[in-house]
C-alpha cells in the first residue's frame, strides 16, 4: 500500500496538543529540527510521541538510537502505554566488542570520507525503510564520532541535504552534554525546540519548553510549562489574553445577600475581577463562597480553586453556615479543586482555570487564596504579571473573578498584604475586625469599584448559622478601620452604632 502524500505546507502534527498550538498546528514537514534539553527533560518521550502520531496517519517512522538500547526505548514506550510495533527502531549502541583493546582504537574512528561508517549505516537504513518521520537520538554521539567541529558541521549538512529530497521530517535530539550550546546545528536546523528541567528549592521539579527558532512560520514565543504524564507530554501554552476576545452581555452579578449587593452598588459587574482583603477569619472566604453558590442557584457554573483550605474543611465550614456547597458540587454546578502549589507550575494552574472556563463554561471563578499560591513559589519572579494576564483573559471571557488575599495582622493600621495586587482588580472589598463593648466584631466596606458607583459606608458583617449577614451602615461610630472605634459625641452612650 502506498503512503499518502502530505499536502504541501500542511503541518506535521507532533501528537502533543499543547505543543501543536504553540507551533500553529505542528512542524512544517520535510525539514530538519533540533530538539535540545538536559537528560530527563522529556526529549525521548516527545520524539516517540511524534513517531506514533505519524504512524496513525500511515507515515512510516524510524527511530535511530546511538545511546540507548532497543530494550530501553521499549521500556520508555511501555511506561506510557505505547506499542512501538509500527515504528522501525535502529540500534547503533556500541557492542561488547568495543571493550576489547584492539577495538577501542577502531570503534567509530572517523574516516577521510564525508560520512562516518555509522552515518553510512543510518543512510542505508533510511533507503531501505523510506520513512516519512525520522528521529536521531542523540547528536552528542555523532559529535563524538566527528571528533572536530568542522567535520561535525559538514556531517550535519550532508544529512540535511540527504533528507531534503526524500520528504522526511527529521528530529535530532541533543542532550547538551557539550560545554556550550550547539550553535552549529542551531544555524543549520529549520527549527529549534529547547526543553528545560528546573529544580526549585522546595517542591517537585518544573519543566518548560521554548521555541528558539522556526523559519517561515508564526509561533507562540516565550516559555511554556509542561509536565510528563502517562501518554506523553502535557504542554500548557503561555496565556496571551489578547488572543481570547469574546463578546458578552454586561450585567450585574448578585450575591444573594441584598445588603452586600447594595454595598457594591447593586452587585459585581460581569467580566470584572474583585479582590477581597482582610485578616484571617474575617469572612473573606465565606463571602467568596456566597457568590459561587449564588451563581449555581441561578443555573450558572462556578469554579473554586482552594490553595489554603482542604475540600473537607471548606465543605464542613460552609455547611455550618447553612450554605449547602456540597449539594452544588455533587450536582456539577460548582467545581472545587484543591491545589497544591508545590506540585503545580504557574502555567499548569492557568491551564486548569482555562479548562473550567472554556470546557465547563464557568461564569464565576474563585481563587482562595493568592497567599498560598505566591508564597509557595518564591522563586517564580513573574507571577504578578502572569496573574494580570489571567485576569485580563477572564474579563474578556465575561467571567466574574474573585480573589482572596489574607493580610498580616488583626487590627489597626499595621495591616499589611504579602503582595500588592489591588491595582490588578476592578473592585476591592475590605474586611476588618473591630472591638466594641468587649466584643470582637467584623466590618465590611468597598474601597474601589472601577465599573460603577458603590457605597462609601462601612457595614457590620456577621458570619454565623444564618449564613452571611450585612448590617446597616455604622454611622454612629468613628475609627472602625483602626480596630478601636469611638461613638460620635452627639450620640448618647449606649445608643446605635452596631445595629443591635
């Protein structure tokens, strides 16, 4: 059966969905590419998945291994549940004869011809198999065979010329074992893809990739996080908010608590982000949950990402408030995902949020809290910029986003936030403790709302068995935000003040 001819210009799909998005559909076919990365970065997994994707399209694949045995390659495939039955594997690993004294001076010794004996064997195999997709693993072995940069470059050029007329897409893997990056092959290759594995001081290793070069085609630049899972690489393309503009109806989103909606001038506006600031235990998470539950009761979907609180604790706490969060989770209108930021990269988290919005059509997203997300990844320097991109994306999708941030301290002007993201949010809700008549009470106010008017009043906030209750404005008190308010002098002692 003859192989189907690939359409001119049609991309060669890699089989890794996220990578194909970054590459604009895949790799331009019939070209030579360099895949470089440290050992363990995922090069072999990516290459095998590429050959298997070709096999699905009846494109013959050839895997040439110069550093690993056939058994090792098969073991990698089996770990992902793959079978390499349809892939030709050519093993050129040194045999036991290479250990004898005589063979040590002859094994892979470069000749005066353009190509070494090893390269000639590869070309003969290509002529026999006639593959459409070829993988060389790895270039470090070929570099040693050439023994000097000039012969190495000429060898790669000869390979490029050899494959150019045979309708082959070639991936050359390089483990970057040389002291410096191989600019020789980078200049020759049609495209260059770099895979990196990072080791933070705490938590799991992080992996990311970058398209260094891709001639004649537009691609998504910058670093993109990815993980290795069973089945291959899961790549999370870097979010670019301007690529996701969406029209939606401007309207107000209510919480189901009238006094809270009045405080916000009728409610939150759809497509905006709201930051809830306050000390621990001041009712921030309860207010955020109230908005998610209200959305679910309207028939909308909501997604909650909990960084600090376990799912069981959150469900028990909301049940004690009379908020039936569990029923909405069971019904599928609310998705609650507990996140361990030490095990999740920023790109993976953004991808999880996008999946809720694009696949489940969530209209309300709650992130509780930013403290756990940011503090668990102190080595990530651009989290605030990435958060800004995420909020812009959610706003353009018509999603109402609620961010919870716990401030340090309990009362007074000494309250501090671990990170200043108030400028990113469209609205800011402030919760505070204050002392009055031997009791610790809570107050809530709105200090910012870009999309409309809001009350300037400070109201008392009660969180108890009756759920969330917002009282009347605390008109008879002065200095509530200091934590120790006083009554106005013209008000008789014991009257008004706390709506009791």
